[in-house]
C-alpha cells in the first residue's frame, strides 16, 4: 500500500513541533513506559491503524516489552499478563477511544474511578494525553493510508 500523501503532521512544520511537545509532556507525567506503550497499542488496535500498531509493537519491544504481553493486548481482560494498574489504563483507553459506543457517560465512573485508584492526577493527565494523541495519529494515518512500517521520524 502506498500513502495517499505525505502525512499531514509532516506537511505543516509547526504541527510536528506541537506533537513533539505533547510527547515530551506525556513522558514527564510519571507513567511507566510499558503502560504508555500498552495504551498506544490498544487504541491503535481499536482504530485499526496498521501503521500505529506496527510502530507501537516495534517501540514497545525496543523498550523491553515481551511478545507474550504484546500478543495479548487485544484480549487483555482474558489474560493474566497485566497488572491491575495496566488493566485500569487499558479500560480507560478503550472507553476514551470508543466515545460514540456509550450512552450516557462517555467514560463511565467505574472506569474512571479504577484508573484514579492507580494513578495520580499527573499520571492520569499523561495517560489521557497519550490516548488522545494516539487517536489523533490513528485518524491521520487512516485518512492518508500510511502503510505499516513507514518511517515516521
């Protein structure tokens, strides 16, 4: 597959500066890199973004994540491989990514409360920003049909 165009975040130079600042802030939030990687991967799986799934798995493996856990992210509820805090982050990721799938609260109180039990306000901010930034990239990549494995940076 060939991309329809150069990714929009690369076409406008100031866009990438803003995105880099977001990532810098996310990584200053005190959340374990493995958790951020899981959040990125799960949102990308939900959105069907092959480019971000590929990049997410590649980056997570470089950060020391195991194949066992990476292969199980899509079925995280049914596996024993994730901590309670990771499960809370994954549930928050699913709720915040699937906003239109909920009636009433987009992110149910039970999901929020579980995440808040495991993370500080700063950590929650980092996770929410990671979810939002991943969803942002998923939409860019899906729109321009960014192929999996395409060099991004």
